[in-house]
């Protein structure tokens, strides 16, 4: 089976996405690995009851997929590679043995950049997180002379990544910008300090469900739409077209109707911003930092999100179970947030 993998590494200032094949790595690939840009990123680092520090960058190396049956370990081919939660699992071709967790340490794979160049990857280290089905992977890429960390924070320090099933559209200002693409043949590696991984860390694990009850009835709510809404929120992607509207270092406080995250109740110095769904903001109370540029963009591309049929943060919103329990997740308000005002707001 051909299994492709988009390795999207979201760092403090970039997203890395990569695809694997069996071709050789160009000797000069390391010199401009960061040149094939286009990705999702959020420079969020602080986590406190849903308080996140976010960033703006959309640049990174986009990689198109991995041929899973091209992954090897110590010269042995690995077949049937799958993602279970945020853990890689594979089967040895020679004896059918299942390899998972730290057993995949040292596995290598070829990856293809969006411009067609290839890059060789290696799983350099694996650690289990405090969540049983989430493993943390240190991924290296071959520069032509040595192995170098593929995933780094803004200051240059290496960081780990987690694997997520599917891939994301890294375009900006397009109808599909920022969308999750449920491709069964692709997985994404997301750096721990980026939007994709941070939203997992906040509890929006896209492979899970959580129960919601209302008036004696209960239902299982898929968390993938909440994860997607979280990536829109952290990047200020109001129109759901992949365009970010925030500034580096802005603190946002977010919460959801399932109480995975609850409002930090931070008091004065914070302003209500928006309610969010998988396709961006469903209603906008105030654009982040009361930015005129962001407001003008919304007016030009999705003005209806300012003039929603319900009052943002009001009782008629589908955020709460009273109005939202029977609303499809694709149409429901899944997150609310406020942002910290600065001296100029």
C-alpha cells in the first residue's frame, strides 16, 4: 500500500510539511530547506487554562507525502504504517512483527518538498508523553554532510514533533486555506510549539470524542472540529481562508462548551474577540488589537461574520448546549476567546 505523509512541522515561526519517496537527496538541499515556504504556524508557548501566546507566520517547508512502505529500520522495510492517536505503528516486512513506540527509533524515510526536491528524514529520538497515546518524536534531516534538527523554535533550539493523521492546506487567502484534508494516505508531523500540536496539548485531540449532555440526552462529540477551530483561533484566521490576523506574542484566553478548556476569568485588560468554528470565526465582537487592517480584510472577504444573526457571546449562540446540542459541528460555535489588550488598545 502506498502511504504518503505530509510532515508539517509548526514552529514558533514556521510550518514544515514533507513527503517521502525513494529518490536520493540533492547534496545542496540543506542550504535552502526553508525556502519552499507555505504553512500554518502559531508562536504560542504559554499555556494556562487556555491562555496561549500566538504568532503570525505562514512560512515553512511544505512536503507532499510519505510512501509508508518506503520507511526502513536498520535496513529492514516497514509496511502497514499507521497513526494511532499520535503514535506511529508499523509492521516488519520480514517477519510481520508489529513495531511501535520507541521500537521505531532510527527509522528513516525519504521526503519530497513541494517543489519536487527530496529530503531524507530520520527518527532520532522517541519519548512517550504523559498522555498514553501521544509520542514525541525528534526528527532529523540529512543536510548532505550531517543530520540536523528538522523542527526548531524561533530561537533555533530543537523541539520535538507529534504525528497527526491527514494533512492541512497551507495556502492563504483561498477558499480552502487552512483546511484539514482527511487523506488516509498522509500524516503530518507537527512541532510541539506550533498551532497544530498546541491545540492537541490543549486537549483537542482530533482522534478522540467527548460526551456532551443536555436535558437528559447525551452524545459523543468528535474533537477534530474543535482542533480545527483552535488552529483558526490561535492564528486569527477570521475568514477561514488561511490568512492570519494577529501579532507575535499576543495572549489569548480560549474555552469551549465541553469544558476541556474553561475560561481563565482574567478580569480587566482583556477584550472579547470571537466565536470560532472549523471554518473560522462564526461571529466577531472585536478584531484582535482592534486592528483596522484586520477589520478591513473581514469587511472585504467575510463581512457576514461581523453581522451574524446572533449576538456574539450571547444566549442565542450555538456555543452552549441550549442552542448547540442539535446543531451540526460544521455549523456550531465551538470555541470562544478573548485577547489581552496592550497599551495601545
